[in-house]
C-alpha cells in the first residue's frame, strides 16, 4: 500500500498546484477590463445610435462592439474550460478521498506508519477539495460579469441593427435640413471637445492595444524584419543568375523596406484580428502613406499625381469621419471632400488627358470606366449633401474613395507579388526544382494569372463592402441563387448548378496540377521508369477527375445513393455501345501495369514499324521511321502479338552479306572484313562481331558480317560498313562479281556454219519487218 499512498499524494499535489493558473488570472483581468469598458461606453453608444444619421458611423460601432463580443466569447471559453477542468479534478479528489476513507476505519487494523500515510492522503485530499471549491467560487463572479457584458453588447448590436434598418428604409429621404439652413442653425462650440475626445480615445486605445498585444507585436516586428531581409536578399540572389532579362519588372523591389512595410500593413488585421477600431484606422492611414511612397518611387508623373490625390482624399475622409462624426463640420468636410474628389475623378476620366493615355498604354480599360463612374457618384454625393440627404452623401463619398483606393492597393500588391515571383524563379535556390528549371516561363505565366484572378476577386468583394451594402447584396445574390425550378420530380437551382461547376472546375484543375507536378518534379527524381510513372500519374489524374465529378454531384445536392439506377444504365451502355472503348481502356491499364512496351521502344505491329511516343489509356501513338504518327488502339496491342525490338535492351544485331570473285583467297577476305569492322567506331566490341565464310555461291564466294549496335543508329552503322567494305575491296583489287550466265548454242544441222546461221536469222528479221 505504500506505493499507492505515494501515488495518491503525488496526484493530489498536482491538483493543488493546478489551482493557481496565471493564464486564467490574465483572462480574469481582461474580463474585468472589458466589463468596465462596456459599462462606461454603453450609455454614450446608445445615445450615438439613437441620433445617428450615418450608416458609416453605425457600421463602425457594429465593428467595434462585434470585436468586443468576439473577445468576450473567447474569454468565456477559457473560463468554461477552466470550470470543467476544476470540476473533473473535484471528482478525482472525491474518488481518492472515498477510496482511502475505508483504510482508516477500526476494522483496518493498519500499522502506525501506514496509518500515518493514509492520514496524510486524507488531509491532502481535504486541502485539494477546499482549494478547488475556492477556485470555482472565484470564477462565479467572472461568469456573471461575462454574462452581463455579453447581454449589454448584444443589446447594443440589436440597436445598431434596428438603426441601420431604419436608415436603409429612408436612404433616399431627407434626414437633415438643406445646407443653407444648417449654416444658420449650426454650432461649432462642440468641435474642440469632440476633437479632444477623439484624440484621448485614440491614445487610450493604443495603450490598451499595446498592453494586450505586446507579445504578438514582437512577433509582428520579427516578421517585418524577416521579410525585409528576404527582400534585400532576393534581388541579389537573382542578379547572380545567368538570366537578367526579367530581373526587375516594375522596380518596386528596389525599395525593400517600403515594400516590407506595405505587405506587413496589409497583413495587420490578420495578425491582430481583435485590435480596436481606432488602431485599425491608424494602420490603414499608414498603409496609404506607404503606398504613396512606393508610387512616388516607381510611377511616372501621369499616374503619381492621381494616386497621390486619391490617397489624400481618402486620408481626409477617414480623419473627418473619426474626429467630427455627427457634427455640422463633418457635413461641411464631406461636402468639400466630395467636390474635390469629383474634380479629381473628372480630371482622371477626361478623354485625351495624360492619365487616360497612360492607362490606355498599360491596357487598363477598367480603370478608365471606374474613374468616370466615380466622378458621377461623387457629383451626386455633392447634390444630396446640399439638399439634406447627408447619409446618402456620406455613403457615396466614403464608398467611392474606399473602392478606388482599394483598387490602387490591390494593384500594388499584385505588382509586388508578380515581381517577387519573377525574382524567386530566377534564383539558384528555385532552380533546384525541375518544374522551375525546365518550365519557368509556363510556371510564371500560370501563377501570375492565378494572382491576377485572386486580386480581381478581392476587389470585387471589397466593392459592395465599401458602400456598406455587402450584407444586402450577398443576401440578394444568395436568394437569387437559391431559387429553384421544378422539372417534374427534379428541382434545379442556380446555386446547385454553380456549385457543381465550381467543384468540377477545381477538381479538374487540381488533377492537372498534381499530374504535372508528379511527371515533372517527383517521378524524374525516382527510379520509376518513364512509362510506368506517366501511366501512374495519368491514372491518378483520371481518378481525381472522377472523384471530383461525384463530389460536384454531392455539392449540387444530388443524393449519391440514388446513383444506382444511373450506374446500372451506364453498365448497360458499356455492354452495348461502349464495349470497344472499355476494352481499349482496360487494355491501356494492362499495358501500364505489365509494361510490355514503354515510351521510346521500337515495336513492330503487323506491317507497322516505329517508335512508341505515347501510351494512353485508350490508344497509343507510334511514330514510324518515315515520320508518320499512327494511333494504335490498345486492344490491338493486347489481343495480337507484336515485336518489341527494345524491350529488354536496345542492342540489336545487324548483318551484311558480300560476295567476292572465285579465285580470291578466303582468309584474306576474312582478315580484311575484320579490319573494317574493328575500325568502325559505333560497332560494339561486346558482343563481339562475327565474320564467316558462308558458302560457294553461283557467281561468288559468299561471306557474312554479323555485328552488334544500338538500335537507334543501326541503319547508320550498316551504311558506314557498306561504304568502308566497298572502298577497301577496291583498294585491295578484290572483285565483287555480279550474277552472270554463259549461253552455248548447239546447231541442229551440223554442216551449217555459224555465219550462215546468223545470215539466215538476219534475213528472217528483214522479212518479218
């Protein structure tokens, strides 16, 4: 029992030590800060919501309090997990206490030392139980505070929803007096108070952000330093390579610190998703400044001026909305900024201007259209502000500037990403990849297209959000896509069709990428034969496409269990109309597995002789020595015999037959032929050539030269040997006879001479003619 008491004491000590948790203490402190912040700002926020006339201000309130709610939910999860852990430990302590309670009863009659150990276990269990109860009791107020703060936050978010709904219903209604009436009734006394309050709020939020995220700020700073180091190294690594043509495309990467700051600021929200709204606005302002610095280093004057103008207007709109929200000054600022922005975009969209010419040279027709549409929207914002529809004016102004400058940010990000890709693929490190080494241009082209598509999608998503109608637009699009049409017992919706197309397209793209990567990167690094590797990658490609097709059917809402009927009908179709196709397909699989032939093998099928160029699942391609590409169904290669001249190896034997005149010394001929064969370079020494005296022919002594060579140059070597043998025979004075016959004429009349016979034959020819 002594080891068991020691084990119980060790477990209880661990439980007692776990009752103090520094992480939980930090969470409790943060909960208290949130509760205090919610309590202090609840009434002011409700008042702001009640008198709000701007959907932009309501969206900012929603964003701020949604972040608080998200953080509160995270802290609630931490507290609930802690409560669950403490409850489990209470059960463990109760089990230990009940187990060792029987050991101290009088019936136990335990020795004194053992009884002392049992008492220590019971005391430790009692202490652990007390501490656990105390920890749980201390968490009760935290849970109450979380519930109270959550209820307050939910109430504010509900008020924001109601206010936004009311504003949307009256978006085209006049919510303020005309601008001339507002000047007579307006007051500027609260401007200094509001600016001071905004400054103090920004300062307090920055301090709060630093105290809460200081450890993550260190990681963010290290990321910035690492990215800067990479951007310093990359151009130098690319400059050491042999290809200098596309080392720099736009010139952005000549300023690595500015580019690193630009990328880091784009990722700021990803590093700090729960940052206060004021801090996020400050990051946006820094991003705008950084983008202007980059544009000033690279763009020419025709594009630098409009980019700087748009950036300045965007900064002015952000500062105005933050520092003077809901005041007459904010309305005046909105009007002045809208007038300036309308002029800027009108200037940009003016046909024949320098900016338009530069955009046309860069082939950006969309930018021209956006400039002209923006000018119209901003002019309408000026008009609505003057007549008293301030909410719509703010939406049009802020949305237009956000969307326009989001396009600038997206373009800069795309250009920098493209330049990084060009430089990376030009480094020696990237050249270790076979894909980049042999298919660099194709890789860069396809990847650049993917970058461009992602950037377009990002800007299209940001576009409705900039005008504060993202939720409504997405909801309307969703409702339209979910509409279904019934065709008998079948229901079809655009959403199902769209999901089917997207999943099938993605699966096909993934299958092509995997196949290309296998064939160009992985398989050449292994000992797998070329034919087997391509067959395996092709089979995997078809499998992924087939799997993607069924996933697309499932994504479209089709019950896959109902495909049994379709499968049966498909089987019947295979049995009748597609049996040849299936036969060829199965034959292709058999060829891929058994490998009776491989790519670059020389085969002979009937009268067809050529080199295998491709082995497909339906057919194979054989290129004849005349250059013709012949498509051979795979079933022909399985059901019929064919000759593979290079299955085991590419060595083949060639023969040359030669005859010399009678009277020539055969030994001399054998030696001469041996010398000619040995002096020919591409004739293999092993297996050794064989030269034999075959037979006494009708007109010559016949010899045969048998030699071994690779099948790829067998014809060339035979030609070289023929030429060399002919030249050597002529040089040695050895005659190579041709077939000839001697004709002997016997006269029937023995008294007639040959001259008389020829004269009679000649007279017969003359009479006949």
